[in-house]
């Protein structure tokens, strides 16, 4: 039979208190104090400010990864989408160095920011949008779920062309047509030149033959007079 005089209080606990008594004495007041601090409007505002500031740092870091594309690089990407190779993975095949931030730099669609209308960030106007940029050439076929900045494109995310890009396609096709006409004209000119050379050669042969014929006739006349 257990000794009823033995205490169930841990020997090493403060003043022989049980775990429950320790929590009630020390833990509960601390938890209530922490909850009170978290519920404090000033503390909440500071926590939100810190979270907001960290978020915009990530957005700015994302923006800094973007780089400018040359006209040829833009045309190559536009042409890829035009012929149906329009996923992010396809564009990576055309230009291996392309990244999400650079595609976004030329994208018509704008992802939402997780914090809106928050005023100033660290004394500097907050990053209102990454879309402070030039012409938009691409737009997403379908806006994905969770389209928030900073957004990393999935390999299967697909794109279509904007009106600006469609106008570039028209210009590119017209230039290619003109180039094809110029090449055909050059071939025709070369053929004509070759034919002209052949004609000139045949004309010279004819002249030589005619001259020889005249000489033969003169010789025959001369011989007949003897």
C-alpha cells in the first residue's frame, strides 16, 4: 500500500509546487500578459508595419531581378507565342536567361499586392506597382489562382499577345514578305543577267557566223571571176 504521507509534489520544483501550481503561478500571468500585448492596438500596428515592410522588400528584390530585353529578344519571344509555343517553359527554350520578373516587366496583367493603400513604407512611398514600365507585349491566357506579387511563373503558365505585339507581328510579317520579294527579285535579276549574257554570246556567234558567211561569199565570187 502506498505511503499516504508521501507528497505528489516534485522534490525539485520551486517550493515543492506541482506543475499545475507552477503554471497558475508563473505561466498563466505571462500568457495573459503576452495576449494583452498582442491585443494592444499599438503593438498590432507595429507588427503589421514590420510585416508590410518585409513584404515590400521581397517585392523590390523581385523587381531587381528583371532586365531589359533587346528588340530582337522581344521579337523572338513574340514570334514564339504567335506560332503557338506560348508557355513559360517554351519561352525559356527561346531565351534560357529569361526569368519571371523580366516576363512580368512586359506583361499586361498585374498581380495583386497583399497590402494595399498602406501609405508610406519606411519614409519612402510604398511600391504601388511593378508595372511602371514600357509597352506591354504579353498577357496571361488565364490568370492563375494566387496571382500575388512577387509571382513566379509555372512552366505551364501560358501567354497570348497584346495588341501592341500583334501590330509588331504584322510589321514583322510585312518585312519578311518584302525580304522574300527582294530575294525573288534578286534571283530574277541574276537569271535575266545570265540570259542577257547568253543572248550576247549567241549574238556574237551569229555575227561571227555572218561575217564568215560574207567572207566565204566574197571568196567564191573572186574565184568565179578568174
